[in-house]
């Protein structure tokens, strides 16, 4: 069930230590907010000088209050923080919010102080948010212990940045979004992001969880909590570049995680990963749309009243990961019954000026698109909203402007405005009858017509790229039937032999196929190995990094004489302590892949699969996922590569056995996940042919 945070979000009483009349001090801001709901619970202000603060008598200490306090906010200079924590625990506090900074973010000494405080809090059975945080708020319990007000709503905002939280609430307001809770994460000395995600998942008033995190702590636990939340989780994070990582380190002492790893964890956990505060509010607005607005597919109909808007929107939709396929004959036929001759019906669907002649054509077209089985979602883009906004302005149509006139030739703007608003109401009716995701981009998003749509839960945006991103968020994030976050296997006996043949033996026991091979140290051993299997042969110098680059691999040696000659030449040049003699694999019609696992300090084992061989680092055609990777998921990753067409056969080459490759990927990643002592495990290349898969090389690095 997770940790009990009731004392944090719905305490029976509150004290603010460091409350002040000085507006420049944070204790002033928090105390002012705390007094907004004096009737909900007792609120005590503590200032060591006593007197009055904000017109109320201030206690000189927590002990001077004379009664237990359940939640204590501490906003005092760093030197007094530990004593204030001890006082809070002594007066029975079950929750502490540490505003004070100067701990883990200040270096090793500060980290040691922080850990000692957290240990004392846990030993007392209490919880601590922070230190180095900016407070908390819960609109559902009238708990206001942050410097800013948050409009009430359904979003729980968990942030390691106060300024970003402020920006998010400003951006959320125009979309009608509000907040159930706000928590400034701070340094997460005790209460962690995972604890808060789990608690917000249980919080009935929270409909979505928005996270800005610089340090995930236990990243895999975060992914598990997000996957199990049962409500959308939207993540904004830092550290994709070196400068961002430096900033996060100085800000909260955070250890950032590579963008590839975070993206993989989000895909596997069904988390919406965003890159800016604007994108976060766009996604949250989409996820707050009315019922019936989650699609099961990504087939998108783009509907416009101008060719330019349609073309740009189609590109934006595909950039967002949506599909914009040409509509089938039946759907086009149905559209022809409601549009005029010059309208385009292939996808994008373009009114081509019909909107000025008949504003209800917008609604008629939307109805047909919603009814089409081959359409999962609709993106409407262009001038809609402009007639009511300008009450007489015309727009849209092809280059050169509209050609239509009002019904009676007079008061045309008002007629169009009224017709457009009728169309908006009709669209709402059609959407209720055939609920599918519908997102609108309008040049006039605040117009009366667009407000009708927004009021019915249809997301409306001014920017095309925002509308496309919103629609992508409204589609299913995890394919039907795909398992959720992979569970880690039980730890296996540690790997002792990290040599080439030791790693081969480990993988061979897991069912990873290799060509026959023998390790040799002299010519006698070489000839004995060659007698065990037929040529052609491969000779590899062992214990040499990047064997291919240093000439430590000889291929296609036809017989024993060629093998012996290659060994003599290679040994004279490299002097390797041992060599591997192997049967040469049949490379005909084969594709070389790579499968590797790296143990990330936050997310644990993370798998990489992609195009392999000597061009791996050059082509960088790879995909990531949390390990272990089930075979079905591995096949998805392979078919999602840029070069995936190679796997299906091109220019007369036969298709390779992707299922066999996926099975090997599952085995390799499961082995790595079961060995926490392995920092890196890699098979490169993994040869995939029409008749199966074969590992040709392997290596492991211990932590």
C-alpha cells in the first residue's frame, strides 16, 4: 500500500517554525498561506523572538505551544535546522516539511548531515519532505504550505523546481486545469518521488500526476509506481545535455539519467515524457478531455478548411507518432455526400472553401470521420472559430480568398458567426454519439465557437504542433496485449570468469546459440581444436580490446594450414595470452545485430538492441528498453528500427528470422538482469539469418 502520508496532506494541526513578518523571508510567505484556512485545523506560528507575526501571537518554540503538533514546517537558517527537527519530533510531529537549504546540494558534508536528519525522522516514525524544498499544498484538505496559490483541480504536481511549478500553473490556467496537490520534492532525503506517486495514485481527487524530476532516486521503482498508478503520469526531466546535468547537480545534488534510459523507462511504464513546461500543459489538457477520448489506435484523419493548414497538420501529426493514412473508398464516398466537388477527401480532408457557404459542413464532415471504422482520431485545423471571433471576417479557402457570400447578401458576418456556433454545438453532439479523440487547432482559439468545443471537453490549441502532441497523448500508450514493466528475475550465482569463453558459457547455459569454439594457448592446442570441427575457421585474439580494430580477428580461414599461419602472424604482432578457434558461421543472407545490457545506477539493467557489427557506433540505429525484455517486446523494438526493412528482405534478399533474434534478446537480457554484479553484457554481432540466430561474439564487464 505504500507509506502512510496522511499526516503530511491532512494533518490535525500545523506549526510554521521561522514564521516572519518580513516579506523577504520564506517563513513569511508560508505563514501567510497557512493562515488562509484557519478554521480547518489549528495553525501555530513560531518565531524565537516571540511577539506577533501577521497579527497573531507567535510562540517562541514548539514546546511553548503546549500541545502536540502533527505537521511542522521548518524555515530557519541552516545551522538551526537539526535542532528544529529534534524539537518537532519531541512535540509529537508525524510530518516535517524542510524548507531550509544547504544539505546534499552543498556537497559531501551537507549530504552526511541530511542523512543523519533523515535517520532520526524515520526512527521516530515520522516523514520528512525536503530539505531544500519550497513547501506543499493540498487543495482537497485546505492545506496551504507553499508560497504560491494553486487553483483547485485534478492534477497533482510533484516538482523539484519552484519556478517551474509557478510556470506550470500559469500555463495551466487558460486550459481550465487546476491542481489537487503540490509538493516541492527538494532533496528527497526521506519522502521520495516514488512515495508521492504511490500516494497520489490512491488520492481520489487526483486525476493526473505531473512530475518535474532531476533525480529519480530509485528509477525502476518510479517506473513501477507510474505503471501501476491507474491514472496518467506526465514527466518533465532534466539532464539530456551536459550543461543541464551540471545545473541539476548544483540545484539539488541530483544524479541525472541519460535521456535514452529515461525514454525507455517511460515507454515501458506508459508515462508521457515531455520536454518543456508548455508541452506538459498541452499533454495534461489533452488527458483532461471528456470521457471516451482515449483511442485504441493511431490512425488519424486531418480535417481542414485550407490546404496549407492541412499539409502542416499532417506533418505535425506524423512527427508526433501518429499515422495519417489515405482514407478508404467507402469513407471517401461517404464524405462526398456531405462535401462539394472541389473538396479533398483522401486525408487530409479539405473543405476547400465550403465552410463559408455552409458552416454546418464542418460538423457534417466531423460526423463522417468519427463514424469511419478506419479512423481512430480526428485533428481539425485551420480557420474554424474565425467567423464568430471576427463577426463578419472571412477566411480559409484556397489562395486568393473565399468566393462565397452570405445566405441573403447582408449582415453576412453575423450569419456566418451564428452558423459556425451551430456547427460547434453539432460537433459536440456528434462526438457524444461517436466518442473518439478530437483535437482542434484554430487561429482563433478563444472565439465563442471554440469555447463551445472546449466547454464540452474538446482540447483547442493555437499551435498546430500542440494539437498534434495532444492527440498523440490521447491515443493508447501501450499496445494491447503487451505486458507492463518487466519484473527483475531472482539474482543468480555471481559470474566469476569474465573472459570471453566464461561469458559464452554463461549465455550458452541460458540457451543462447554460438558456433563451436575452443580456447587455445599454443599451436598444439590450435591443431587439436581444428580437428574437432570442420573449416572454414575464425581465429580471435583474446583479452584484447576492440579485436577488429587491432587486427585481432581473422575470418574465413579455409583449412588448418591457413589457421596455423594466421595464428603465427597474429601472435607475433599482438602476443595475446590466448586465442579462440571457432567454426566460421554462414553469413549468407544474414543481418548483424547487437544486444547489450548496461546497469544504470537509477533504473537498473537497461537493454539496447539494434543494427550491430562494426558499424554499430557509426549508424546508431538502436532502441532501448528496461531489462529483461520479453521476446514479444524485443520483436517490437527490432521492427521499430530505422533499418527494419532490412529484416524483412530487400532487393531480392530473403527475410530473416526476427522471432529467433527476439528469443535470443530475451535470453541475453534475462541473464544480465539476474546478475547485479554485471555492469555491461553485450553480444555483438548477433547474426540473424532466414533460418535462425547465432551469437558470434560476447563480452561482460563487472561493476
